């Protein structure tokens, strides 16, 4: 599926979720505009969403100020060694309580299935799975699991109680300061690193599952649909789309396998929301500020191969952003503009030279003749096509989409350098072949070949260092 199709499908799907349940199908058909394939895909996603047996949507956190003057439901009730203080909230499948462990004298979050679902074997196993998944992760940014209890046939998870609020609460107030957004994203990335290192993929990362404690600590919670490599049982049917659609990458939303890169996609969406105060696919969404935007966009690439491949890579990029933030780099933008202009000029100039040299090489092909002539021409033509396409792409990205330039340069680097080497070599070889018959043409081809090699070895690294303050290369 192409990006444009995916964007339209996801916009249509998220828009349908905002409609009353009994009007969604009619709304989808109207918005699809006669595109039957789009309508079928959106309807299938909507059906999967409506029939998914989602679990506890309320995380184990509470802002005590929100409960001032409110009667605490179930207060004083004893469940084993836990004394219920209040109900934090409930989702479609479960309930979360704030309780006190009378044995250890500490406050805990007690998560349980709602009474109507306690007999559901699949959901009971999912609750056990959540406890096991989170218990394997030992990290300050992951809420600690204290115990998995079965009391009088009722299953409970006792976990760390975080007094504070969800990240969603902060986002609803508006865009976060870029420095704070990056700091929170770093803590989330650290939590994902710890989870992925023990084979746990969260699969439902979203602002509601990120808690901000009163003291500022960040905690990732709710591993209810986590995928655990060490567990052989599968709790979702093949083709099921589990998770929250607005934070799911294409491969997960369409029911495919979701590996660690699905969490990376979700982190990109969360980072984008923190920077803008809106979901990246929201109608009339704000432009993302420069700070950390390159990181967010790379996380949200449609193809998993184009994203960061590990949470560790995301963490390192975020750490670099915190140490050398974009908003500080922007202060030097006036001085850097000239250096960037020379880099852009180099890309366009090289592209023009490569394109122009195709014609002399065609003439050389007729002089050389045979397979050798064809080989020289094909090599120069192939190198020119690759180099011209990619260098003009880099020039265009630098001029109009600078936030995505670092990612574009990273993808193009190997191909551009390879085409440079092939182009220079083929010209010098071709010039050598025609030297006796067409000395002028030979001088031109050899001179341009040597110049291309020199630009590849000297000019390219120099303009790159000046424009991007790097150690060289694209």
C-alpha cells in the first residue's frame, strides 16, 4: 500500500471512530467516494476495532486532586491482604483500584477483570500475560509488578501505584516545551529498550499508558497485549489488529506481525503529539516544530525498514537532540545558510555534469565499438541516472523539507557514493579506449572522471562538514 493510500485509509478510519456507532458505515460509504477497495479496507478495520476484546483502558495512576469530595467506591473493602481505598477507573473489560497492601503497608494499584468477564479464559490468560511481561522488565521507567494474585477465584495484578497523571493530560493542555517533550521521550525510549532487550513488545504505547508521577518520573504501563518472545501461546488470532488504531503502524493495523518497530512507530506518534498538541493525522494539524521533528518523522515511516530499527537507536538520537537541541542549532542558521547553500550547489552542479556527460560517452561508445563500448556507456548511464535522481532529491528535500533531510541523506548515502565511484571509473576507462582515435574526447572524459573522483574524495566531505557539522560523507 502506498503512503497516499495509507494516509487516506487511516484518516477515513479515525474519522469513522468519531461518528456515532450506528452512523459509521453510512459515513464511510459517503467519504470513500466510490472507492470500493478503500471502503472495504476501512470497513474491515472498523469491524476489527469494534469486535476487539480490548482490555483495561485505565492505567494504574490517579491524580488525588481529581477525587476531592468524591465518594470512594468500595472504600474499606478487603480483598485478601489488600484494602481497597477507591476505584481509580474502569474500562470495557476491567477495573483498577487504589489499594493498600496491609502486609507491607504500601499503596498499590490493583487491576482485575470486571465481574462479567472473570470467567473468560482468554482474558484471564491475558491478565496473567501482562503480569509476566511487565515482571520481566526491571527499569525505573516501567511500573513495577509486585504480585499476581488469585483470591477466591478472582485474578488480580498488584503493581506500583503512581500518584500523578497520564501524559494525555499534559498533551490536552497544548504542545509541550520541546525540551520537556524530548526528556519524556527519552524516558519512554529507555523503557522500550529495557522491554525489547528481554523480548517484550508493548504493542499499545500511547499517552494514556505513559504516567507522569508527581515528582516528574515517567512510567510506562499496561502491557496487557504485549508480545513476549519467550511465550509460545498466542492470545490473538492471526489477522487480529490489537492495540489502539491511532498509534498502530500499517503492518499492525492490518493484522500482521508487530515487532519492536511497531513500538518505535507509536513512540514517534507520541513524540509528535507532545510537540504539536495534536495527533499527526488530526484534521488541520499544526506543523511540527523543528526540535526533534526529524526523529519523530523517521519513527513514523510507513515501511518498518525505513524506521529506526531498535529502540536503542531512537534513544541515542534523542540523547543527541537533548545535548545539541535543534532550537540552539537554529541560532547559527544565518551563518550556516551560506554553507548549506554551497552543499546544495554542489549537489545540483554534480547532477548537471553527470547528465551532460552521457552524450560524450555515447560518442565514445561508437568509437570503441563492441561489448566494451556498450559496457562503458551503460555504466556511465546507470551511474548518471542514480546520481542525478538522488542528488536532486537531496537538493529538493534540503530546500523544501529540511526536517527530513537527515533521514534522506542517510538513505541515499550508499547509492550516491557508489554511483560516484562507478561514474569516475567508467569515464577514465572510456577515455583510455578512445585516446588514439579521438584525443580531444579522451581528454574530456579522463578530466571529468578525475574531477568526479576528486569531488567525491575532497569536495563532498568538505561541503558536508560545513553544512552539517559532521565528520564527512553524506
